[in-house]
C-alpha cells in the first residue's frame, strides 16, 4: 500500500503502470488515486510474487475522482523527488 508517508519512488512505482497502460492503449484504464491502485502495480509489472497463484483478488479502493492528468502530475512530482504529493 502506498500512503502519504511513503517515498516519491513508491508513488512513482504505483503510478507508472497506470500511465503506461493508458499511453499504450493496451487496456481500458479506470483512473484511481495512486495509493488506491497501488496493488495493481504487482499485476501490471508481472510480479514474481504472484507466480504461484491461479487467481488473484486485488482490492482497489476509492479514487473515483482521479483523472489521468492528475496521475501524470503525481508521477512527475515523484520523479522530481518532490515531497508535496
């Protein structure tokens, strides 16, 4: 889970898969706030932690008001190492 106390790198790792999927047009994107969608980073990145499972349930909470532009801004902010997320 990515929280407001985590590092900019944590935020970036959570946001990047969302942005990559949207930019490549591979899958429809439902925008969620970065912390709420952080669990999806495991799936999008092909995490080895999931390799032994045939079915995985992801809990993606809230964030219905987040836009792709907001997520891009959060990712840019995290990449710059800014703490004002």
